[in-house]
C-alpha cells in the first residue's frame, strides 16, 4: 500500500507539469510516426537494406528499438533529470521530509514512478509494433511475430538506463537547465569525443566501447544484416555484443543507483 501512496504522491506532482506532458505526447506521436513516415517511401537501389522490413514482422521490433533508443534518450533522460531537479526548484524535497517522508521513501518514490513510466512506455511499444506489424505483414504467423521480440526487453533496459542516467545528473547538478544541458552534451558529444580522440589513441581496443551511453546504444544497433556483415568483414569492432552491452548497462545502472541512494540519504536539502 505504501508503494501505491508513493506513486500517487509523484503523480500529483507531475500530472499538470507542462514539459512532462509534452514529453509524453511527443513519445506517443513520434514512435508510430517514425514508422508511418517510412511506409511506402522510395529509398533507391543503393540502400543497403529492404525498407519494408522496418515496419513488418519479424524485424519491426529491432527497428523500433533502434528508433526508440533515440526517443528515450530525450524522453526518459529528461524525465529522470526533472524528477529530481524540480524537487529542489520548488522546495518539495525539503517539504516532503518535513511532512514525514523519509529519505528512503523519497528515493523509492522516484524509482517506483520511473518503473511505472517504463512499463507504460514498453506496453505502448508492444502495442504500436503489434498493430503496425500486423497491418503491413502479409499473413503474419506467431513464430514470425515473436522471432525478434527480444528487442522489447532491450528497449525496456534502454528506458531504465536513460532514466537512471537522468536521475544521476539531477542529483549531481540540481539546477534543471544546467543538468539537462550537461546530460545532452555528455550523451551526444563529450563521451564520443573522449572515446574516439583520447581513449582510442591510448588504449586502441574494445575497452573504448564500454562507456555508459555507448553501451546503451549498442543494446539496439541498426539491425540491417547487410551493414552488420560489412562491418564484421572489415575486421573492425564497432559494437558490443548484445550480452556485453546488457551486462555493461546493468553494472552502470546498479552503480549509479547506489550512488543516487547514498546522495539522497546523505546530501543537503
């Protein structure tokens, strides 16, 4: 029952928050919108994949997970940041503690709300994939529909990872605008610059791929087998395997959650 109370408490905070609403609406529109924008388009003979596979079974799950990875970087990463920084901006963190909520409860409220959002996002992901795939796949069979369904679990892990990364930045920075800026710059530029210009020149091996954002990206790489084969045949190691990416992401998630919990328990209000 306490878990339900904590979820209700979080819902009251954010149900009327405009940016939160815009992020949700953006996800609801963009996920199917990306697929439908591809349907029927002519890509030309030089494209190294069959565009039809993007919105038909069994490959639709992997393509959706790839597109969804980019959406979740912004949507759930931002949500993770905002759930913490807004508490400091509006002084609700201090007020919750004064009102009897323990720091442990505060941490659990954030985790439970994030998990609820991830569940919603994943169920919507499944719904969109099922509806679009069933409509455009000729006589779909169950085995065909579930062949690459493992991408659904990877998508859910992507959601969790970006949420935790956002929580971490929120705990460290506390100021919303600055935290969002650091999150975007780190994920889109700084990590890539450090990996390719510094790490690669010092340790030119697979270790350059085991970074927080890159490991999440490698959970859902571009699924075209032609591109994968071309990379493998070139002798270059550009991606982690799925197992390596999953293990790396889980390690980062657990380490960051432990630090977030410690910071909330010991940090200033």
